[in-house]
């Protein structure tokens, strides 16, 4: 079945680095009454034949979907036909080496994904070859990565264990041209699952306990944090850069005014994992790591819930550049496509 015009949702998820229990003072999930969401059947299902899919990302032209799964594999899919076009690495069925990171450069020529050792490999999409490996100088393991809007920098969130066994995490910025680590943010005491660049590339946001840290990229320093008073695992900037959304274990999604640091809108209807704005800023979507649904879509301006999808545990969401498709998460090892 071909993907037809309109907005589509892609969901992918699994069980993996789910060491989120007890994250920074997380509160008990709160579910507020909302209108019944519209039931939307899956238009397409892409089966990885794995125990779960951890990450999905669309190429800028929307023709290719990359996935990272629990079969230690990074795969490429044709979004028009649903056919798997490449198995870049893995597929050996080792759940201890599951892949989590996939992200395309803004020009679509490069795909960043982690290898078996937790380093980041840069793949040439056309030739399907590794062109560089970004190895953390301290041997840290990558948990997520994102390109700057101009494609010159890759921010890689990674973690290691301290002397007392506690988690220590940070974000390293890599120059894509020179393959050099040019800056490192101050450390956090939890996994950093989803840092985000502002649309102008001058600010990098990431979660640290119950705060959203704002890193001045040109100045290489922290700006005043946003005190979220709730667990923050993942963040996403709105397309205009005026608000930032936060998601965390056992708490609802919330948006914040970047200028004033005050709450902007509360998004009721389930706890969350990762968040994404549609390119036009109209929608906000989040995966649900607690009790389902797999993903929820709201009106970003009003907070009104529009759709809820699936019942499997959800871990990731990401819209395609044209806004017609949203990528997200399911623990059944399949990538589901839904039309809004």
C-alpha cells in the first residue's frame, strides 16, 4: 500500500537502555480527562523481525527511513514501497548490542549511527560506506545524536559510570569537517536521551534532572536553566525557536517559553519518552514509555489531544521535513505508519 498524501505517523520502539526508573524526582503519572482520540488504522507496517525498534529518522527528502533496532541493526527503508533497501550493519540477533542512534544530516548525504562500541559512525548514504568514526576520547557510549541545522556540527549525548556506579552523562560537539571534538557540555547525573539544537543553531538544549540546560554554542557556556520541576529526558525546539518541549519518565509533556523560562502549555493524556514538533509548528507528538498509547499527537498551540496511536511501549517520534510523516516508536519490532 503506498503512502498517500496527508500526515502519517511512524512508530518504533523497544526495551533497551530503559534504566529510567527513579529518574530525578519523577512524579506519579497523571492522566487528565480528554476527548476520545480518533482511531486511526495502520496504513503500512515495516517489520524488522527484531525484538524492538529503538530509533527512526527520515531523510530530508522523505524518500528514506532509517531505523535502529534490537537486532543490532541499522536499516534503510524506501518510504514509497515499504521495502528494506539496505542493512548497513548488524542483524546478528545480539540484544546486548542493540542499536539506538540514527540521524540524517540536513543535506541527507550522511547518516550518523552508533557502532558496537558506542562510538558514532558517519555513513555515506549513497555508497552505504562508513566514512568516519567519532570515538569518544574517554570511551563513553553514545545514547543519542543530532546535527546542527547547518550540518557542520554533530551533538552526541553519551554516558559512563562514575566511581560509585552512578550515571554521568554529557554532550560532545563534533566538527563534521575536521572530525574533531570541539566542545563538551557540563555533565548531568542521568542519561541524556534527546538533546536539541535551536533552529538558528546557537543554543543546544538537554535535560539534566528536573532542569532544561541551555548551552550557548558559540560562547561555549551554559545560560540560565529552565527549572521544569519534573524529570526531563528529552527536549525539542519549536520551529520558530520560541518554545522548547520537554518529556520525561512518569510526567506529562510540557512546553516552555525560551525567553521567560515560564510554562507555555501542558499536554495531558499520558506520560512521555521523546517529543517532536511538526516542521510547521502546528503539531507536537510524544512517545509514551509508561502505559501507552504508543504515541500521542496534540495541537501544539492549544494542547488539545488530536490522536493517540497503538498500545505498545513507545520510545521515539520524529516528523519528516515536509511535515507529512511523523516517525516514532513500538516494542513489537515493527515500524507502523499511520495517517492523521
